[in-house]
């Protein structure tokens, strides 16, 4: 995720330049963008809509259905790796 990677580049990447390289929203690629907003993952979120209906990352990560949460994150990573040249 660019919001984290930018902390380790030399020189450090300014926060406002740590944007998602996959979509065209010009948004900071942070956890919220990755899990809830990036259009690339719209279909996956639709498939897992029962676990994506949370208003915060804290609520999302503290849900009871950990197996489906794990499957959801695996699918997100698969699509990321497929569309990323990082």
C-alpha cells in the first residue's frame, strides 16, 4: 500500500503523492481506499457485501466472520497482484 511504502522511500514520498496506482481516483492508497473505495475491487466487494457493510476499518476487522474476511482479503490481494507492476 502506497500510504505505507512512501514512509520508507528515500527521500520519503509526501503523503499527498502516495496515491493509488491502480485506479484513476487520484486518492491516497490507504486501508480505507483499498478495502472500501478503489473501483478495481467493486466486484469483490459486491460478492462479499455482507462483510463490507461497515463504516470503519475497526468495525470491519472486528467482525465475527473471520473466514469470509480472510477470503475477501485474499481476493483483493489476488486482483492487486494481477493489475500491479509494483
